[in-house]
């Protein structure tokens, strides 16, 4: 799982308190002191970072921010606000996975292309994502191990059957069968 990062800007007391309870948080915290440092750090962490600040102005180009305006505020409330923001960030991130010419939405378990959508099973999504995680071909054994958590009694045709049905579903709905390619050793994203 990707590490979540909370960058605290212009709130030194909140940083000190959160730093003391860091072991009890499900996100990493760091502090920055200038807008230049903030921009540099945020650009490096981009997709899994949220800025916590009290500044309303000056950070307009940053979408993932929480602006605290009502003080005093309980630390419990701050951590709840941050956790909700991380959940929303994760939800949105899962809605926009691009694989070749297709868009996969993990939240609705759909694959779409040019305004056409079809439902996928959890295993079909896992197959696509696993194959897409590498530029090289993946063997049937790798698919068994990583998608099915390899069970000794797993029939050797389970992977082939799932891939066949997935290809068929894509061809019937999109008229194209160019997502998963067979190779001598296994499969890969075409």
C-alpha cells in the first residue's frame, strides 16, 4: 500500500502534537516552513499527499489541502478530517485507472472505452491490474500466485478460463480483443 503523507504548513503546534502521537497515526507527517519548500515537497509526493494549513490564500494550485480556520480544535477532530480526506483521495484515485485505451473504475468495477461500459468481476479486475503492473509477460504460475494467492489444488485451467471469458466479454461489448495478449510463457497487456 502506498504511504500517505500529511504535510503540515504554518501550523507548528499541530505538527508538534501530531509528531508526539505519530505511532498511532495511519499516515506519515512532515513539516515545511516556506511556500517554496512546500511546493517542492508536494510535487515529489503528489498523489498520496495532503497539505494541512491555516492559509486560505497562496495555495490555490494545490487541490489536496485542508485549511483549518476554527481554533481551538481537538486533535481527534483533525485526525478524523485528515483520514476522511485520505479516503476521498483514495476513492478518486481508484476511479481513474487507465490501461491502454480503457478506463477502469475499481469503485464500480467497470471498464469503459468510448462511452461504453461493462461490469467486471473482482478477479477480472485483478487479472488486468496484475498484467498491467509489468511491461513484460506474466506466466500462468505468477497469475495463480498473485491473483488467486496460489492454492495447490487450483486447476491449471482456471487462469486460462478466466482470461478467455474476460477477452470474450471485452470483444462482445467493445468489438475489440486487444487488451490481453497470449505469449509463449503466459499473458501480457497488448
